[in-house]
């Protein structure tokens, strides 16, 4: 029988903070080690206009809860406005990206199930400071079960 996962609490201000791939800080709240691999959860601050390139995950589902701000998501070919207090679920294999379309930073909670994507975020944070080019992002994603299939929403569908 596998070892039982221990209950835990992460209080405000706690977690491991690093540079996120969309330009703001990313604070890890729960890792695969914490959850016996069942999920990975982090809080991310996304600056206005920012968002990742269009991509899909081969082995993980991804979910967001928008705490603050105004985002828009591209889910396969549909674009939808997503205000604060909204939830978005994207099953593995779905092409997706998002963009902060508000005037201030957006704050989101992001969860991957299972926890496989956490190594992508750690590897991204270990890259040299500065803007990460699309090819580096794509190559890093490929090694962690993520396929980049297009540009960021700001490029493919500008407002």
C-alpha cells in the first residue's frame, strides 16, 4: 500500500517564489512531493499584455482560478474573456494560451494534475535573467511534456 499523503496548510506569504514564464513571480504552494504526485499548485502574477505561447500538455490537465485581473483565453480556436473569480479547466491535449488584458497585474492560481509540469517551471526559473525567446521556451517545454504550437495570444490575435 502506498504511503499516505500528509495533510498540510500553506499560509499567506508562504511558498517558494521564483521567476515565472510570463514575466511575474510564481509562488509554489503545493508540489508533487507534497501531494504524492496528484497535483502541482502555484500562484502566478501576470503583467499586463503578458501570456504564454499557444501550447498543449501531453500528460497533464491544467486549471486556473483568476483571483484578480482580467484575462482572455484561447482554448483550441475559441477566445473567451475571463474576469476575476472565474475558473478555467483545460484537459490534456487542448491547445491553449492566455493573456492579461487588464491595466494592472493579474493574480492567478494554476493547478496541474498530475504534478508532472513542476519541473518545467523550475527549469525555466533557472534560465539566465531576461526575456526567454520562443525557441528556448519550446525546447524546454518538449523535455517536460508540453508542445508549443503557436505564438502568444497578443501576437496571434491582438486586441
